[in-house]
C-alpha cells in the first residue's frame, strides 16, 4: 500500500482502510496463536498492540472482540484480553465436539464407497507436505498442516457449514494442546493421518472412522494440567507492523 498518514490508513469511521487494518490485526493474532508464538494465557495489552500495529486503541478493542467471538481470545472484565487458555474440562468438550463432527464428516465422505481419485490425490499431496515438514523439523508448519488435514477432509465432504464449525474446533483444540499437553509435539501424528487416507482410498469407511476416533483419542490423551504461563514480549512476536498495514 502507498505510504499515507496514519489517520488515513486507519480510517476514522471504519471505512475500507479501517476494515483492512482490522482484518490484518485479527489475522496476525490468529496466526501467532496458531503458530504457538503467543501461548495460551498471554496478556494482549491494548496499548502495546496499538503501538505495534500503528492503530488506535479503539481499533485494537474491536479486533480483540472479534477474536473473542471465534474463541481464541478471552476478555476478562477489568483485566483485559488474554490468549484463551482452555481448562481441562473445556478441552474435553472441544474434543468431544470434534469426535461428533468428524465422525459425521467421515460418514459423509466414505459412505458412497471409495473416494474419487482426485480426492485421494489431494489427500496424498497433503500427507507429502506433512512428511516434508517433519523431515525439516519445521514445527510451525507441522502444527498448521496437522489441523489442515482435518479441514481438508471437511472440504472434501462438501459441507461448508460443518467445515467452518470444524475450523473453529481445530483452533480451539490446538490451543488446548498448547495449554495442556504433557510434552511438546505437533498436534497430530502424521502416520495416523496416512492410515486414515489409505482406508478411505480403499473404500473401507468403517475402518477409516475407527482410525479417526483412535487418532483423536490419542491426541486428547496427551493433555494434562500444566498451569505455567511463560512471559511473552509482544514486540518480539509481531515486530512493529504499523508501517506495513
Ligand atoms: Zn490429525
């Protein structure tokens, strides 16, 4: 974007530029949470974020409200905004919801026999990316690709509403894993994804379903209470992005 004054960039009444800044802030925070650069429980100070993104505190407040609506930020009265930190009970609920939704998605996906060749090709291409990320020990990519595998299955199942719902559940379960996992590891084990794809490719819907339930159970089993919240410097995470918006 051409260099313009801060006021003009930000907009005063939420015009197109204001909307652009809003989307940019929301996406930056969502990405930083997904990549675990912002761990659960991190305080999101309005003033600092306003400096970082080069916008008003009012604009930051609006973005934080939007983030709270998708469940990744928690607004605490008189205390401010924090990266959501699911309790063990909330985490169990998220995984229960995932089992219900993903069972339905796989049922829809595998109910009509073996998957079409192009769908299998997309899934195998995704597995190759997961393997490459693991080989390169690229943790951020591994976490993203773990969630994307499940979203790809939702996409192939062809129900946009369920896919949107699952997107929110995957974000929340990733937060739960970040908050409560016993040891640091990617959200999913890639070889378990591979087994699910092979079952789907062979038209073995029941087996694919069984493997998926085992897979979600294995991910959930890694959760354990872990109350520590590390100190995070918001400037170190985002740099000064104000000029780029
Ligand atoms: Zn998985």
